[in-house]
C-alpha cells in the first residue's frame, strides 16, 4: 500500500464525566490493528495547576498501556463543544515494508517510520515550564527541545512538514509584547538557522486558555524521486511569511512574520497527503471584518478548497472564538456533505476580528 493509504486519522468523543474516566473511555477505543503515532487530547482544565496534573496523569496512563511503544502525547487546553473530552489519533497501518520505532528524549516520546519512500518523524508535546517561564521563554525552550530531537535523529530543520503551535491567550499582551508575536519572533530565529528552499511547514498557530506554549511536529526525509513535499499557496491570499508590518503586532520591538505555508503536500508515486494549515477568512492579508460568522465560515471553506483543488477532505478541526456559534457552524458545515470526522473547539484565533479557523487533512488519489 501507498503511504497515503497507511496513515490514518481518527477523532473520538466522550460525554462530560470525571477526567480519568473520560480518558480511559477514549483510550479504550484506540484502533487495535494500527501503530499509534500521536494522541492529542482536547479538554478544559480549570487552571494551569490542574492542566499540569492532568497532563502528567495522561502520560503515566499511556506509559502503562504502551510500555515499549509510547506515542506522542499532547494535552491541549481548549474547551470542546458538545462533549467532555476529545481525542484525535494519528496512526499508521504498517506492513512488512515498514519499520515503526518508538523513542523517548528527555521525557518526550516520539515515533519514526522508515520505509522505501523515506523516514518520517512524529514528535511533540514539547513545552517549557508553565509556572516559571514567560511565553517567550517557553517558546525558546520548546524550539531547543525540537532541535535536539531533530539533530539526534538526523532530520534537518527544513524537513519539518507540519507544525501545530498552541499558545496560551494568543492575542494577549504582556506589557507591549503580544504572545503570538513573541512566539513568531522565536520561531523566525529558530528557522533562520537554515534555508527553506522548498517552503516553510504547513502550520497552525492557535490560542489556548491555559497550558503555555505547546508544539507538535511532523517531519520527512524522502528517499525516492517519486516521493517529495510541495508547498501550496493560495492565490486569494498573501503568503503569511510575506505579510506586511501593517497586519503584525509587536514584541521586543520586532515584527517578524509567521513562517508557514497555507498548505503543504507529501506526494508518493502520484498520491498525495495534504496538510491544510489553520485557515481563516483572510483575503490578501486583510481579515474580512464585520461580515458576520456565516460569511467568515464560507470564505474559510473557499480558501480551503482553493488549496486542495479536487483532493478529498479526510478530517477537519474547527476552532470557534465564541461557543455560541457552534450550532450554526455545525449546520453550515453539514451543507458541504463531507461525511468526515470533525472536531469543534473553543479557541482564540490569532486576530481578534476572526471568528473561526479551520485546519485539516486531505488526500489526492485516495478514495473512500
């Protein structure tokens, strides 16, 4: 089978109950015939002390379930809509041409898949000390951790294909310094260590209500000419890394742009997996402000379809600034007749005027 047919994405939900019981019910639903690569829990802790406690409980329980094959684990502090706890699972249906290996570096599990097409790294849950570090200090620590894992496993920085960036109170300011801009400055500094001749990663920069800075990554090094990555631009939007200073905030008197592509694909012998970055109602570089929630959702979906062309959507994450928009969002998305897993979370988007952001996965050449 092609890599695109082996990589799997699942979303599971459970009703509101005691946290450990919700986690246990979700973990009981993991696919039995697939190698688990990444587990992302979305929930609503009451404060950072509870967030840390729950993160530790999740890690301990997963170590018990997977003593020799720990997947990447992330706990994202975003209230989920219409359920108590959401679990997103990234998994892989390996055959005898694949080698899936599990590793831990300084307490952070990560997974490597080796096959004829290349080497693929799944890493994350990277975070700093939430209690003691500022957002900027946490960002520096996170990228240091990422660099260590990449270097240890011989993945160049520019091999990062997809990055998820979760930032507590993303649009808030510490004095004159905005949280998201602090993160962008640190990311730009980290990325400046290399050239990005084949485009930046696809990425999402999204707010959380707690949890400091948390980052997950996928990276790839290809071994065959028929297997490669491609940055995907949206002709309706200015590339985020080319934004003017007019739409950027400031931190430490710097305004570096957010370094990501609108989407990025991995192609394997004519079939492609497309990582869709966090997408919102932006045309050019300007937000469509004052047009209402329905129009923002429609423009967001138009932007997504501009990126994926005739590829087939396989999964979406929907981030809503206001939980009262949930019913309308769900009703509107049902008109697209997608019949795919969709999760809904409450989260601040990187601009105050944006009401919704959507990210996802699409496949080209894979039906069903």
